[in-house]
């Protein structure tokens, strides 16, 4: 069997040829190493230990279990089980989002399929697509928007009704068949799409949409919506007209006047007195300032049009230079394309056309194009209108305010004028936790919101969120110890920072409440990208695959036995004194490679505790 990394690299290289069609993909599913690699990728996910309709989890993975799955693929008897349907709350809404939880073996196989599809399609995706892709994120989409939407006059905020639930299966399969010439692989994709779901123990057939919650759903969504990306690339080529916007005659006149005056005084500068130099310099500055009050381009130039498009998952936004009639036409053309080619419905009401002097909403940011005429010096000391026509990103007030309300960290009241007033309150759900756990909860929530909005031009407003969270935390500590906030601050504040001490194996350590500021970061200074793991040609000695192949039980020490991986959801849940729990805590691993007998004994001891 070929090493998976070599297979994936080969697929990626061949994908660069748009005319190449892939054959014999299905046989890669017979390679056990692919499943080891897939397990390595998904075992640490929070959902890996969530049960499907058959009650199984990824716990207990073994070579025998993989071989059984491969045999069912070889004789084509494999049939994915229906996903277990559950619902998660939508942000800032009373509605709930449906989520399917596949069975454990289906998760494993879907991860293998995802790796294969990513290798084939990732090199061909548009640069305008940012969702569910390696090395891309919400921040790359927003940074791209800031760079490309300069000078835009209209925003078109795209909204597709129930996008992921509405993907037409026949359209998706037709798209896959353009590049994949392997009917066995295509048949497997049909099985995934038609697997259905179980809700309240009743089976429901899926007639459309990708299986949300499955490992291959994100890549299938991108393959489907890449058709929209390609359409918009072609639309942009036809829409863009004019080499550059016409220059304003009044600006040209003032610019020439300032240039001639500068040349004139330059010739006699050495012969001038100090007083004359100051007067001429003042006059030149006045001419330059007057020039900078005039727009250098003709804003109503009908011969110049530009269109920019950016998509993140099912959200897209268009920035264009042109008339509102052009924007209406673009919206209608997209509606027709989505309806006729992709069988999707563009929400006419929610797809808004907004003038860029107002705010559009994209990825929970408010976006506008500045008309500021403020003059400032650039890095070379030249006085310019630095902010005119620049894209500005803002944190919407309701986003951080609703986060505080959802966490139960504030009490809201209204003053006489009807304005909301926020008062920090304690959080009952955290009172019984350890000091360090309370601090970590607040820190993670503050850092999480700031890290997302740190590239906003008004990122400093998150400081208000942080301040209210700090006071809420102090009140939570006061509630825990039934004392006053003043007493808590006296006890915990050291060198101006709220500090909690906690005990570790290496001794006493300290952790402080977040105090690193809320300034804007022009460039992303942290990793929140959807990065694929680094594939290695050979397994590390401590890798899951190596531990299975070693055939040595890490609990009893037996050699030559078939190994199964015992996995737990969280190490902090291991509060017992049994040997296996102590060993997992000592190794600081959520997995333990054990023989079949030890694995049975582990589950027996767990059932006795329950």
C-alpha cells in the first residue's frame, strides 16, 4: 500500500491540470494507513466521543475494526448509518440550527474522503473563497475585503436561503463527475448524501443538502459554491470597464498651480531672507491644502466600473464602483444563476444593496468606506488624505453587548432617556468552581472576543466588554467567598493585576486576568486559521498508529496482542483512583493503547462507578 501522504501529493499535482479526470480513487479506501491518518486528525475533536445512532464512538479503534470497514467497502456492502439529529441554538436568535452526528465508523471514512477531495479540489478553488479552507479564515476574508474594496460605492450583501440544506444532490454529483471518473467513488458519495437522519427515533430521508456535521460536508459545500465563485470571476471580467477613473479638471488645475509655485520659489530659495522663506512656505502649504480639499477623480465617471467579490462559506459580499442600477442588475443576475444552475434561492429581502457611506454587515463586522477628508502625513512625510475611500471595519455594539447578556455577566436597565445601562453582576454557574477555573473562564471569553475583533478600526471598544467582565469576575469571587468586592481586590490584586495562584506538579504558579490591552492589530498576530495538519511520511514513535502497530498493551504490558485505543473525552473527568486513570493522567493523554481484555475491564470499572 502506498503511503497516504504520497497519494495526496500526487492528487494535488494532477489537480493543477484542469482537464485531468481522476480514476481509481475508490481503491485508496482499501489502505489502512489512510484510516490511521484520519483518526489522528479527528480523535482530539470535541465531537469524536459523541455517539451516533448506533451508540458507538471512536473509542476502541483497532486494526481489526478498520479491516472490517475496509471489507465492507471492497464488497460494496458498506452503508452509512443515518445521522443522529440534534439542534444547537443560533447566535442572537430564538431559532435552532439542525446538526447531524454520524456514527463513529462513518466519521472515520468521511475524514478519509475529505482528505482525498481536498487534495483534488483545493488547488482549483477561487482566491475569493475563505470558508473551511486551509490557511484561510474570517480574518483573511476581512483583510482581503479591506485591500480590494477601496473606493467602492455600493455593497451587495448576499444571503442564500437555507443554503447547506438546499444543495441539489444531482447538481453536486454532476459537478463531482466533471473531475472524478470513478463510479464506485461516486456511488459512495450518493450513499453519504442519501443516508438520512434519525430524530426522535424516526427515520427521515434526505432529498437535498449536504450532511451537516459530517467530516466531508465543508469540502462538498465549497465544491458546490465554487460554481458561484467561477461565475463571479467571469462576471467581473465582463463588468469591469475603463483603465482608470477620469481625473478631476479642478484638481489638475490646483495641482499644476502648486507645482509651478514650488518650482518658482525653488529657483530663488537661496537668495531669500528667512522671513521670505517662511512666507513662501506658508503660501505653498495653503495651495497644497486647497488642492487636497478637491477629489482627484471624477466620482460620476460612467466609463469606469469595478466589481469585487468575497465569499466565506454561504455568506458573500460584493463591492462595486458603478450606479445603483448596476447593483440591482448584478443582484438579479446572481439570483437567476443560483436558481437556474445551482437550484438555490437568493433571499431578495435579505440580500441588501447598501451605499458604502452606510454600514453593511459581513462576518459580524460593520463595514463602510470612509469619506474622511482629514489630512495626515504618510510614512514618507507627504501630506495626503490618508483615509478617503479606505475600507473601515467596526465592531457592532450589539455584538459585544449581546455576548455579555448571553453570559449572564450584566444586568440591563434603562435611564429616563430610554438608553440602556449595564451593571456587572456575578455568575452563579461559576461560583462553585475553583479560583483558577473561574479566572480561565473569564480570560478565554475576553480573549476570544478580542482576538476576533482585533483587526477592527474601533477594536478598543472591546475594552468596555473586558471592563464589565472584570467587574463581573470580582463579584463572582465575592459571591463565592460571601464577602465584598473591595475585600476580593485587596486579596487578589497584585501589582495592578488580578492574580490567582494555583498548584501544579512543578510548584505554585500564577495567572492574571487579561491585561494586554485592546488596541487594533493591523495584521493577524495569532493562529486561528483552518490549517491542515502536517502530514509525515513516517509515524512518530508516540503516534496513535505506531502505538497500535507496536502490539504492546500500555496497561498490562502484554506483547503480541491486538491493540485497541481507549479514549476519553476530557482528562479532567478522570477523578478516580484506578490504575488506568492514573496512567492516563500521568501521560497526559486522552488515549491509551490497550489489549482487548484490559479494554473490557476498563469499561467494566466505568459501568460499576456509574
